[in-house]
C-alpha cells in the first residue's frame, strides 16, 4: 500500500489536533507536517514533499487562497483540498480556479475527510455535482466577458475533446463518460489529459468551471427543455 503524504494547514491548533487525531488512524495516510499559516506552506512543502495539502481558507497572515495560488503555480505541486465552513463561498470558488482539487466542510465526518484525501491523491476532484452547479452559477452570473473568453478557449479543442470536457462539466466520472461516448476508460483519460494540456489547466474541477463559464451546459439544457 502506497502511503499518501499529507500536510495540514490551519491557524487553529485545536482543529489541527483534531484532524491529526482523525486522520492519523488511517494506515495509508502519513501526516508529514503541520502549518499554522499560509506563509509557512512553501517551506514545509519543499521540506516534506506532501502529495496532498489540507488547507484552511481563513488564516490571519497569509490566507489559504493566496497560499493555494502560490502553491499550485509551482512545478510538481501537491494537490490541495481547502477547508471551509461554507458550501458556496467566493473564496472557495477562487481557490478552485487557482487549482484546488476540491473542498471539505470543517464539520465533515472523519471518514469522509479521509476519503476526500484519498480521492484527491488518486486524481479525482472532491466536489459534488450539486455543489459544482451552485458555485459555477454564482461565477457566471452576469459575466459576459468571462463567458466569451471561456468559449474561445474551448474552441481550441477538437470535437471529441470538447464532448469529454462537457461531460466533465456535468460531473460525470470517467466510467460514465466512457459509457455515454462509446469509448474505453483509458481513452477518456487520454482525452482528459489532452484537454488539460491544451487549455493549460490543473485538474478536472478547472475543466468543469471553464465549461460552465462558457455557458455550454446552459445551451444544451435549453435544447432539451
């Protein structure tokens, strides 16, 4: 079993202690470090080489949003899961745009937090379709300029890549996309990788946000009404 190296970042020592206690019982996760502020993240990541960073958004000196933006701009950056108290918060949305792979609420049951860490380490986003719709509807409301830019970027994809990107935007898994588009899961993964490369994105969450920004799903839904 390959251990997942995890870094905890939260300014509240009681929260860190609770997370450490909860997650420490998982045999496949090793907590390699803890930070009390976003300003400590870069040095700790360099020293501990985590696979995943569990990052609080609200911290007093350097917040989790800024820390996530800086971290995801690095080469070979670890995945980031943001910790928050709100389902749909502007800062959460900005963290997702910066490359965070998803988020968990601070009152999430321990088993679900552990599963979130595992999923992100495996390359899967931690974001339900319902929450995705809630966040992206907030993002695209009245944002005509963003919609035009997003549509231009999607224009860089060929027809098959665009189909896969739209399916990702709907929250479909690789297996669901494979079944719907009559291709193998391996082929879907290849298309997703090409979409990420062509559009210079970090992960599936950013693909979903771009698809929603472009208004593609809105137009498809209108046709089926």
